[in-house]
C-alpha cells in the first residue's frame, strides 16, 4: 500500500516538474523569437534596403556621374559596360577600370540641380497651400457676415 502512495506522489511531482519545464521552454522560445524580430527590423531590413538602393543607383548610372568605390576611390564615370566601369580620377584625369560590384555610392551629375528643383517645388507648394488657407478664411468671414 505504501508503494502505491509513493508511486502516486512521485507521478504528481513529475507532472508538476514537467509543467514547469514546459513553461520555461515556452518562455525561452518566446524570448528568442522576440530577439529575432528586433534583430530583423534593426539590422537586416535596413541593410537590405540600402543594398537595393545601391543596386538601383548602379543600374541608372550614366557617363558623367560621380562614384565612390568600396576602396575609397572617387572619380567621374567615363565609360561602363555590363560588368566594368572606367572612371577618371584626380586633376590629371587618370583612367581607372574596376568592377561594377566595387561601387559603393553613385552621385548623379545633376544631383545639386535636382535638389534645388525639389526645394523650389516644395516652396511653391507651401505658398499655394498658404494662399488656399487665406482664401478659405476670407470666404468663412464673408459667410458669417
């Protein structure tokens, strides 16, 4: 009879221990999952976005654009093929040829002009919005009278 009671108590304590271990395991897996999600959004996703932007810039590259290589070489694109780019560097216009995969950044030759045009468009739009607000307030005043 004592044997049966001891066996029942042993089974009950084993079930409790297994339940605690299962809860601990779920918590650990949950923390790992949360860690991976945070890791993805703060490290992996921005890097992929930057790589995609660099690939787009390289595919839209034209003669005359400024480029910087991963080695730090800066120059102006003179010629390019599917896999190689030739740039002129320094004041002596020294031609250097390297692989497209070595390009880190591409600055279009008209980047400053494009930025100025964007600023002008934004200022013009702000003025239009301001005029529309004044006209709406004026109409509101007239309606009240």
